[in-house]
C-alpha cells in the first residue's frame, strides 16, 4: 500500500519541484522533509496543509490516498452555505480568489 511519503514524492516528480525547493516552499528543513518522505516522521497538520497547497492537491489525498473530488454542485452548496456567516469583506475576498483561479 502506498504511504504518505510515496504520494508526496510522486506529486513532486509530476510537478518537477526538487526536494530543496519544496522544503523551502513549505517552511521545513530538507532533513525534516526527507524524514517525512521516508515515512520516518509524521508532519504537523500545518505542514501537511502547506504541502497540499504547494502540490495542488488535498490533505485528504496526502493522508489517505483518497481523491474524492467534489462535483460543482457539492462545492456550490458548501460555499453558498458558508457565505451566510461571512462579512462583505470576506465575500469580496472570496470572489477575487475565484476570479484569479484560486490565487490570492
């Protein structure tokens, strides 16, 4: 069974990042990244979230190997439900992110 480290390595290879570049991007040392990739150590959730963002994937995929992409309708419902508690400023920020293909 493929583990966390293997999934990250495969994504790194597909994207073309070096381990040094990736470590810098996610804010860890090369030594720590090496241990994560060998499944010798488990990264903190903040590091996993940074990895997922840098690798354009989800934390669910990195942790479990499951890539349950939501349909547009499911995503729409989640966002619509969440906007009821958002300020106008937060809504504007969300719109800008959507218009810029996810980039802030």
